[in-house]
C-alpha cells in the first residue's frame, strides 16, 4: 500500500497479485490476478501441508508463468511472488527482489536453533531473483532495511483501553475460545479468518478480518498476541505495544522471524497448549516493552532501486 505510490512517481506501474490467501483488498487496479502458490493455514496452529499441496498444480503454475509478459516491462520488482520470479528466471530477465523474506534469509539475520532444511530450501527457491533488497525487524546489513510502516499506522496516536488484540490465523475460533477464556482477567479482541460475523463469548470477542477495525483495536490495546509474521509484529512494535508471538508450525519464515524477535527481547511460545499457559500469564502481567526506531524511508529505498536498475 505504501510502496506502490512511491513507484508510481517514477513511471507507469502494473500490479500483479498471485495466491489465494489474501484477506485485505488493495486500493489499486490489479492488472494480473493469478492462482500462484499459497500456503494454506490449518486450524490448530500451523500450515496444512496436504491442503497446500492439493491447492497447487504444476501444470497450472507453468501455464501462469508462461502467461505473464515480463519481457514487456523495463523493471520487474518482486515481493516474494513466484509467478513473475519464475517467468523472469525462465526468460533470463532481471528480477528485483524487495521483500521481508529476503531480509529474513540474509546470512547476517538471526536464525532459529532448530534447522529446517526443507523449509529453507522452499524459501530460497520459491521466488528466485537476480538482485535482492530485504526488510527485517532490524537492519542487519546495508541491503536489509527496517520495516515499511503504513502511513495509516504512522498517523495514529496509540492509547491503552486495556484489551489484547489477537491475530492467529492458523488457529480456528474453537481453539482460541478454548484457550483464551482461561485467562479471565484479560479481555481479548480476536480477528479471525474463520468467521464472517462478530460474536462474543465470556471475555473473548471474535471479529471477521477488517483492516480498519484491526488497526483501531491494535492501536488502543494493552498488547498484541499474534503469529510470527512480519507486518503485524512490526506495526505493533512501532506503536509501542508489548507483543507475544506464536510461530506457525511448518512455516520456516515464521521461525526466522521468531528468532529475530526473541533476540530483541520479544517473548516467543510454540503453541497455545496448556504447558505454555504460565508464559502467557507472565506476559499478561509484564509491562515491559521492546523499543524500536522505524524511520519512514520507503521513498528513498524505491529511489535507490530505480536508479540502480533503470
């Protein structure tokens, strides 16, 4: 949402989106919308590998690669998107990678103690690029930048209404209600991929995915309980919120993120299971925050890329 307006100041921009897991619409014309490859979230804390495999077919993937006319463009900028990456790779066209995944995979970025050879292989080969610029929670190298924070987040004045905002898309509502209601002293505002209407049970409210409502909830929260993705933890840290993260099972990128966050002092737990209830209780009672400095440098990054590769 913030990168595209910067690109539009340097030339005509066509937007391509692939994948079937997007929840929030973009406020731009989408010229190409493709099936691509998507990791399908499960309901108990991880990626459903079988559904992920069944949702993608090699034949369709190859057809989409051949259908994208990357050779007609002066510059292809790729945010870990496999169709344009492989289209450029097969046609020997330069592809500029600009993504968080590049920052997380950088040799200087923190890595989890437990190795995941398959996950690492998939991430390295999912969207191959010829030139790489990355984002991460900290700048671990000159080509790894701190996060792009949306203007809608930068313009907020954070408050504290005492509730906790929850975004754990790999858990269904039943799992979340079962575990979160145990912490009776906390008020939870859950945003769910698995429900299209709002409901309330005891101290937990379930809300469908809505960008404005989520931002409002997060900005006025005591803290944020979320997966170890990138945008949500980065925005919560920018807003000065305490966060607790649960990396998805079978999702190597989230374990890379968790390693970086843990090194910064953010608490990380493996699941919502009973053995981690004590850690959640400790977090609820802890008022410490991790402080970050995320300057607004999006335009300068885009200008650097365009000047380097035009």
